[in-house]
C-alpha cells in the first residue's frame, strides 16, 4: 500500500501512487477519471495529475497543508474549482490554494497556465488516500477532513 507524506495513511485503492502504478480517482462531479502519482524526485516534490494528454503538477506538500487547513476549518468547505485565468470564489479550497496566506504563500500549481483546478484534482486524491470526505454531486461540491475513528484504537 502507498503512503502519503503523512505517516500511516495508505491509499484505499491498492495503487502505489507511482508513475507506473498511479492512483485513479474521479473528479468530484464523477464525470472524469484521471491518473495521479507522487514525484518525489521533482524540485519541489510534486503531485502529478495526468488528464488525457495534459499533465498538471502541484507541490506534493499540498496534501499535508490542505489536511492541516481543513483541520483548523473544522467543517465542510466548498471546492470552488476554477482555471487559473479565472478568479476563485472566496472561502473555497481553490481560493485557499492560491492565497498568499497559505503555507507556500501563493499557488500550489507549478506551471503557469495550468496552476488552477486544484480543487478538481487534489481533493479526490485525498479522498482516495483516506484523508478526506468529498461530495460527488453534479456541482457545488464540498470537502472536509475525514473524521477520526472513535472505535477501538484508543488506549
């Protein structure tokens, strides 16, 4: 099983999250499937998303940073996916991923022109890794940090 940058969290899909064995999530609307994998050799390390022939890259740390932000946020947050040429709606995951107030002080996307759509591709990866819950309606979807289990593991 593959692990994210957070120790102990394995992908529920059984895929390793590598170039040769990528995760295969669906967009929040459920209309498109895409491949995603970690490239820890990139500078900076990247989450690579392959949609058909188009490749987009986000800083790999986005998985941990988004989980941390959602923990502080504490409840469902709208996704608000938008291309990088369009403004992101305030208070959305997409707006956070571009904000000068996030941990990287700006865009998590690594290639100008293909930096947006963070909220379309990163939340489903987090869901596949067991980190988050993501709604899958036709539009206006939200996400939240997956609630911790309250069964059995506490000492």
